[in-house]
């Protein structure tokens, strides 16, 4: 007698319909019917009476129903207890990743860490700079990978990872395609696609305002993939980290008289003790050959 056979029996007893029971168990109806028949052979009698229009439990089926329910519940509880014990045996590091970071650039170091620390489960989530900072404060994260144009508050311990330039991404046929370098003045009155979750958005806007450069915002989105598609379609240009422009295979130019460059860092809460697993991940992130 197998647990899956009991699960199939319980599904039929609840639905009184072999087709719906098969759908509930994500198996074909012939496979479910065959499993029920094997269970009946093992018990020595029919569990269901089937007519053209109805399915009913037999006397044997009604007698077996409470036993099978108890067996199935016990099996599920045992499985869950085993999973819980295994989770408790593994150390967990909760890592928040800023949504403007190229995940493909971070994945190799995370994968390498897990190969060398198989007992550690790295749980990753995404968020804006504000969301990740709040999650660190609330102890919902052990570590956050992010950047800011301003100095992080002293309540955070910071570990430098890598730096990269902000560039102006544009469509392949754009007028900027003839230039790998731009001046701020070249951007005046340019159609612009705004990345709403960009941690440098206000900093860049303020810099442009100070020198009288106006961008004409034609599109806005918090999604990096949408912005990349808009830029590629020629709707406008966008300031973005070079890694995101390269990921989207967008041509780009650098602004020479305003060097926007971000430093990506790993942050933890300074007053909270860091677990050995978190410390090991920080060490690997900080020593990784990012270039």
C-alpha cells in the first residue's frame, strides 16, 4: 500500500468523481483508476460502486475511509516534521538585492558560496533601497546589496563590492550612436525614459537642474526590462548603470562632464551580531573578482 494510492482514494471519496479526482491529483484518469484497482486488490474488495451516472463508497470503502484519512494525515505530518528539522539544521542567510542591480552579475558568487557552504541556505529577495533599508532595521534581512549616491547611515556596517558607471543608454539608430562620449549639454530637451526605482534618479535630476539641463520625460516605469524595451524602441534615452545597459544589449554613451558612478556595497545592521554564515558570505562577496 502506497501513500499516493491513499491520496487517490481520498480524492475520489471527496469528489465522488474519478475525472475530478484525477484533476485534483494531477494525474490522468486511467492512472488514478489503475491505482484504485491495485488498492482494492490489496484489500480484497471493491472500495467504490461505479454506475454510469454516479460513484458511491461501498461498505468496505466507508469502513476504510477513517483509517485512510488518519494514515494520510500522519504521513503528511511526518513529512512536514522532517522538512522542519532539516531547515533547522541548515543555517539561513537572508539577502536583499536592490532591484537596479544586475542579478546575473551577482549569481556566480552566490552559487560559488553555496557550493562551498552546502549547509547554508541563501534566501534572496528584491527591493528598492528604501525597502531594503527598512527590512534590515526590522530584522527581516541579514544582508542587503545596494548602493546610494549619499553616505549610508552609521547604523549600517558597509562592505564595498564593486563600482560601475552610469551611462546614457539609447536605441541603435539614435543620434548618440555616433558618439561614445557626451556632454551634459547634449542631453538638453532629449526625450527621456525615467527609471522610477533608480537610487540615483534624484541625484542625477538635481545635477541636471543645477546646470539648466531639461529632459523631456516621455515614459516612466519601475521595471527595468520595460525601460530597456522603451529605449530600444526609440521612445527615449535613459540613464542606467552600465551593467544594465550591457545586459539589455543597448548601445550607450558616457557623460564626460558629470561622472555618475555608483559603489555597490553589502550592508548589515551594525548593532546586530552577525552570524558566522552571514560573515562568510560577506567575506566572499568582498573578495570576489568582480571585474
